[in-house]
C-alpha cells in the first residue's frame, strides 16, 4: 500500500507522462498540417509554372465590358484588319461582303442599288445607308480612286443613320478617301468592290465586295399605227 509520499510521486510521474504525450500529439498534428500546407503550395506552384497567364492587356481586349475600340489603321485581304484609313492606295479591299461602321453603328450590307447614276448601299437592318452621287450612266469596268477627294470630279457622298430613333444625314463633298471598282457586267449583275473612309468625327467607313443588280430595261414603245 502506497503512503502519502508514494501517491504524490506516482501522481507527479503520471503528470509528466501526460505532458509528454500531449506534447508529442501536438507536434504530430503540427507536422501533419505543415506537410499538407507544403503539398498544397507545391501543387499551386507547379500549376502556375506550367500554365501561362493571360496578360492584362489581353484581358481588357477580350472582356465582356470592352470599351469602344478604334478601328485599325490598315487593311488586310482576309477582312479581319479592315478599318478606317485614308491610305486607300495601299489598302487591300477584302473579298467578304461590304461591312464597316456608320456613326459607330455596325454596317452589314443588305443590297446595293444603282439608279439614275447614283449608287446606294443599304444596311441589313435598314437603318444605315451610303449614297454615292453622280457616277454616270454606266458602271461596267469603271474604276475610281480618291486619296483625299476634292474638286468638281469628286462625287458627293451622303450617309444616313438613326440616332435615338431620329433619322440623320450628312453629306461629304471632299476630304474623304475612296476606291471603287467594277468588273464586266454579267447580264444585269455587275460585281464591284469599294473602300470608303469618311472624315466625320466617328471615322465612318465601309469596305468589301458587292454586286449591283441593274434595273430591267424599259420596254421599247410600240410604233404608232400607220395612218389609214
């Protein structure tokens, strides 16, 4: 049977043992947490090292809240680089249908109409149009180029658009740049290409290929019956 001194000694020993066990358990938990943290950190570092990040500039260009982008200054034949430029002499007109911007509104061609010497391009939504005046009576094999249009030989250019439901127009007698080409007629159809840049504040432009469908020729009047 233990005396009072023996009981005290035994209690002290059990306290030491409990303290040692607690310290060991705490160290074990800490070591496991440290290993888990290192493993997570190494995985993250490896992922970042093997996957390239997107530059901030690219994020700004591809984001859904992209601000208005100025059209590029040069053209390319695939249609992806078409934009406003006064250097039409060195621009390549894209082969895709006429498109562009009229007062910041996207322009996609619906049809081109030639009437009384005037050539009109109408957008798919019918809200924008470009009218080129006084091209003469025939378009076949005609080619025009104006680096900076001026003088009496430059045709007037009239554009129309809608702003908050209000119809608006603007006419340019000079200051624009245009290249306009027409091929040989095939029946009533004449293939053509246009590159037009206007000097308005919005830098409106259209460029691409189109086909003009000429109106049906008027039937010749029947000769008057001979007098009896």
